[in-house]
């Protein structure tokens, strides 16, 4: 079976592909596709964090420690 040669994308095709890929990055697209699951996870996470002060404190420290890394990625 011979593979056909891939041709380079035109500028417009490349722009359209980049727009599509950029919309699919991150948690947003998953949340839009799975709103019930996302809401369930958020509520359960809030209950767990709200009822466990040591876990909440540890998570807060971890977020503060990672904040410089998160800000660099911007």
C-alpha cells in the first residue's frame, strides 16, 4: 500500500488548523463536552477541601509554591 505524499498546508489551512487546535487545549473543551461530570467533580472537590482543613492548608501551600511556574507559562 503506497502512502500518498503529504502536501504542505496553505497559509489559510494552517491558520484554520491552529485555531482548531488552540480551542481544544486546556480544561475548557472537556468541561463544555462534559458539563455534568465537571460540576460533579467540582462539588465533590469542594466538599473534600471544605471538610479537611489539613488538606486545604497543604493544597494552598502547593499552589503558592507553584504560582511562579504557572505565571511564567502565562
